[in-house]
C-alpha cells in the first residue's frame, strides 16, 4: 500500500498533492500511515459495514459475469440463514 502511494506521487505529478485512502480489513494501516508519513485515510471494511448497517443499506452479490471473485460476506444473508462479519 505504501509503495503504491509513494510511486503514484513520484511518477504522476498530478498526484503529488492528492490525498490517499486505503480501504482494507486492516486497522493497523493507520499506524503504518503515521509511521511513514504517507497515506491520509484508512477506511476499514468493518467501518464500511457498520456505516451501511446504520443507513439501512444491504450488501448484494455482484451480477453474474462481473469481474473478480467476491470475498466472504457478499452472499445473500437470507440464503445462508445467519449474518456474518468480514
């Protein structure tokens, strides 16, 4: 993550003043950002999930043929019979 931010700032002049957000399951990214002085925001998947729950938003599986493979927690919860945490 840090390498990507460093490379973006070095090789893309328009990104030098940009603010970078990491969306990951790792809360420790914030400490890493502070230690190396790169990165601006760490948004954890758990915080996105909590925000969606507060707003009454549901996760849905991607449409058939969508690129990528969905990770855990993207199935319809009714089909599984229980709720999950990422």
